């Protein structure tokens, strides 16, 4: 993941934006159509940031994912919904690796508290529940030849 821009300061923004990207990716890999508001209610991220991260996902340097956009509801309402498409088995393997948080649950809760300024217990439980649903949809790794 690479970020840039005139206001981007790696020491201040890298971790926050990377975690934000990962939260949105982890949610959207299930292929469900969601509005920015629906994504925000699950991830806790601002809608403008979610929109930016969905644009980042389309960039070649960030995976060149297909992010579909459709109008929802009345055509004049201006409400859009988004859907992320996985391109290949390689994406599924990447997703399996992503779903394994590299720190302890306590570290994850602290990251949530640091990023959102709120108690992360409720959001953490929601994230675990969503991750479990996503993991159920990912096919298991094929057994390498010669192994049983």
C-alpha cells in the first residue's frame, strides 16, 4: 500500500491509512453492495475516507481491484452503492493472509482505541464476527501435491 499527496506525512498517516484501507478491504471482499454510510457504520471510518480508499483500490499500485458503483434508490437521490470484486485465486490467498491479525487481540483493541478515540471492544467484536463470515466464504487452500 502506498499513499501520497501534499498533506501526507508518513510518520503521522501511514499506519492510520493502512489500517483504514485494510478494514475497508476486509469488509468489502464479501462482494456485498454497500453505501458509504453502511461501510462507515461497520468500520467506523468517515465516508470521505472510505470513498478515497475505494478509489485507491482501483489503482494499479494498490491491486487494481474492480470496484463497481451503482445508483441506489431513486435516480435523483444521488445515493450510490459499491461492490468489490476479487479477481483471482491469488486474491483469495491474499485475503486469507490479511484476515490473520499479526498482533494480539489486546494490541488490536488498543489500535482501535488509538485510531477512533473510543473503546474498541464493541467494534472489535463486530470485526471478529464479520471476519468469521468472510472466512467461511473463502475456499480452503488446496493441499500441495505429495501432501495429505
